[in-house]
């Protein structure tokens, strides 16, 4: 099934970004708003403590599970927000590289942000996403 999401690029904007600058979905698409995907194990503990890339991978796994439960895939994501509990750019990039690899060719618009703290003990990364599907 093809995705309802259309990624938008512009030749007038810098091409250094590793994602599309905008995305659209048809007016009759069903939007799916995901809660922030956290790096939690099935037992409710934080996975990959101290590891930005490991936590980003755990967040991707959680996000994909939530998408599947809603009848969507990663190719249906229309935008993301990646939150990283750090003021160091290298930590943000470490998490971002995992996210970018997971999305592959579907480089949906994204915002990468350093934040002060996240909600769970030892949590370093959280990923928010919105998806659009045609039923």
C-alpha cells in the first residue's frame, strides 16, 4: 500500500537538512497522533541507561509498535519531534543518527531539540510523531 504522506522539498531552501522541509496528506486521510515514544522495557524500566543511541533505538521500536497498533507504518509518519536530554550537540546527533537511519528514504520533516529533562528515571530520548493513513 502506498503512503498518503507526500514529502515536500524546495530548491530554494538549503539541501543540507537530512529530512524533507514539509509534508502533506490528503484531506480525507486519518491522522494518528502518537504519544512520545519512550525507551522503556516491557517491565517499565528505562532501556540503555546512559546511551543516547541505544535509547533512540528503543524509542523507534516503541514508536513502530504504536504505529502498527494504529494501522500505520513508519512510511506513514508525516512529522517527528526528537527530544534529547542534553545541551551537547554531539548527544543530539548521536540520537538523530539512529532516527535518521530508521526512517531511511522516508525522511519526514523533523525537529531535533535538546531539553533539560524527560519524564522517566534515566531517560535521555523521546520521539513524538504524527502519521497519516488512508483507510
